[in-house]
């Protein structure tokens, strides 16, 4: 009986440590953090196939072991997702502010880009359902061409965290 209690206590401790690591300081999971910020999603959003409920999120961009670049997305409310997403492409930033560029699709958003004006970088993400950027050059930009088929463009501000 004592062995069962000890086993359950160990399992509880392991779960508590896992929960603490999933909800602790977000930058700890990245080996090297280049950008940190916070944002508030006004409605549910899809980010590279993952669904995020409306609410506050911490965003961290950097590298993990092996040098692979990731965006870490950590929900501020209990039970919200903690994700690592690999950008599809890296581009120069075309925005004067830090923001998520999203397409509105009915009552939810689809995250297309993370604009980091302070770094001069923009990260683009895979489109839902196998959608592809159009091959036709246009002065309005690739993101607006993609979003035209989905809905309107919505920009969600990202407040950069000071170190």
C-alpha cells in the first residue's frame, strides 16, 4: 500500500513539474530568444493548423537545440495551448509595427505572418487546407492575395517585451 502511495506521489510530482514547465517563463524552452512579445487574440485563431482560443498569449521567436527557428506561443490562461511552430519563410518586415497579420475566415482568424519591425523580419506560416500563394505578381502583396480568397486582412498588435 505504501508503494502505491509513493508511486502516486511521484506521478503527481512529475505532473506538477510538467505543468509548471508548460506555464512557466516562455523563453526557457528556447535555447536562444531573438524576440519576445505579448498579444491578445480577439477571437479564435488558427496558426499553422493549430487552434488557439481568444485570449492573451506570450510570443517568443528564437532557436532550440540544433539551431532550428521556432515561434513559441504560450497562452496566459490555464488550459490554453503552449505550441512551437516552425516558420515557412523569412522575409524583410513590411510593417512599421510588431503585429500578427491574419486573414479573417468567418468568426475566426488565420495567422499568416508575424511582423517584427524592430528586427526588420517577417515570418510567414503554412496556409490552412493546402492553400498556396498565388504565382501572379501584384503590387498589393502576396499576403493580401492569399487572404482575398479567405476573407479580410486583420492586424493584431504585438507588444514587444522589454528585457
